[in-house]
C-alpha cells in the first residue's frame, strides 16, 4: 500500500502490516475507501491515477450548486429558464424545452436522480451566468478541496479533452458533500416524478442500484462512458460508521456495483465506530449572561466517537472542554467547546461542541429579576 494508506492506518492506531496481509482483489482500475470523519484512507488502489469521471462529475456540480444556495446567491425556489444550449444537450436528460421553467430544486433532483445533462447546463447558467463560469467555479472548488489530479471542462461529465479526476479526489468531493444533508437526501431518492400537471409527465429512476441492493446506502453518483468504463462514488452508513467508496474503471456492466459492495464488505468487516456518548446527548451546559435563560445545553456537532479496527477498541476515553461563560446572544450551533477523544492516552480526534439552541438577549426586567433572585437565594 502507498504512503497515504500507511499514514491513515497509523492515524487509526492500526498496525500497517495488517491490511497488507489481507489483500482485497478488485477489477476496478482505481479505488479509495475513506472514513469521511477523519479523511483516513482505509483501502486504496491507484488512488491518484487520472481517470475520466463520466457522470460522477455531477457530484461536484451538485456541491457547487449547494454552496451557492448556502451562500444566499440563489434559492431552491428560483425559477430556472432553459436555454437553447441546455435544450441541445444529449445523453441522459429530462427533455427540457427552450424557455421551459423549472424550480432550481427540481433541476437539482433531476441531476441527482436522472443524471440529467440538460439540467446541469440550465443550473450552471442560472447560478454563474454562463456555462463556462460555472465550470470555473467547479475547478476553484476542486483547488479548495486539495484535489490535485482533477480538472473539469463541463458540468455533466460527457467526454472532453482535459476533463479528468482520480478516485481519491472524488472521495474528497463526497466527503464535502456530506456537509449538506439535503444533497444526500436528493441523491438517495429512488423515484421522482416531474411535470405531473403537464402533458408530458416523466418519472425519474435513480441509476444507483446500491440504494436497493446494499442496506445503508444513501448516495451518491454513478457514471459510464466508453472511456471511463463503469464508475461509482457512494456512501454507506451502518451502526454509526459511515464510509465513502470511490470506484473507477470497472469494465463489466453493473460491475461497479459489485466491486463497490466488495469494498464496503471489506471496510465494515474490519472497522467499527466507537461511541463515547449517545448522538444528540447533552454533554454539558455553559452559563449565559445577559440572556433570556441562564445557561445553554451543549451537544456534539457530529457523532461523538471514532473509527476503530474491530477487536482493538479498548482504551478509548474522552474529555470535555467548555467555555466558562458566554454573553447572549448565542446562536444554535455556535461553538462552545470541544470533545477530545483519545485511545491509550494518544489524542485521536477533536469534535466541536455547540449550543443546542439559540439564546436571545434578556430584557432589563429579566436581568433585574435574576439579580433579585441571586440576592435573596431564590432559584
């Protein structure tokens, strides 16, 4: 295995020789199995080899769109008008007509479920003003994520010179996409109907068969072209352990599903997730000054635990560091401390601890009442 796998194994406290002694045979040309929580690579095969991404490109297309929504540049309710360029797109599509309008949300679902090329063009033009400008945003995002073997020429993935990625790079996109629960919800939709009230209704059917075949699957995108062969970037969660698999260059039809399941079987057989608290459990309180309430409950921003090799989950401990005090206002989700997870005395992970709810500033009368209660011992 390469240096990336070695460093990941050391990060997880796994002896480097263990994985090497249990090889995983796969017909895929390149593979990465990643722990998205830490970014650790649990299995790899030619992870940085440049490959044609085909329609897995659309995962970046969706990510950039969600970034734009999150930044307030566009809204899911925006009416997006179809251009001549979008109408003329071939391949997988929803048969948009010139001038036809659809909500941005519907077009994003069409990309996520149907892998619609025409929807990709319409979304790109709506968000960035032009197809080319959107592709620039995709490449800028790739640079921000540290994708060193990726360059996009279009938002849909049809073959183009200088359009390439790697299994590792697309795992990075998937890891970033997990920050948007609604994106994951879209790519996990199995069937979706559009234009139900028109004379040309259409049912969209998800191309990712793992949604049916492999329990716990809830994303992301398949791809195929003659150049790329069959590929799939996906994610699965079982028993609190979420993994990402990026599988490229499988020669046989539906082989990308078979090889991906093989990779996940390997991962879930060897690794588990050690919780140090229950998800959403209140882990403490921070006193609040000048607020409508006197303190705020604190919870972990993500699942409070770490990935461990099965059979080697002993000695996992945690400590909590909280702010001693905070003045209102406080926003829900605002960082108030850290959960530090260690194993055998070695720090493994830090997780943000955040306010469970917002606290508004208190009124003058509320402050006077608190002072009165404090003076006379009322609670």
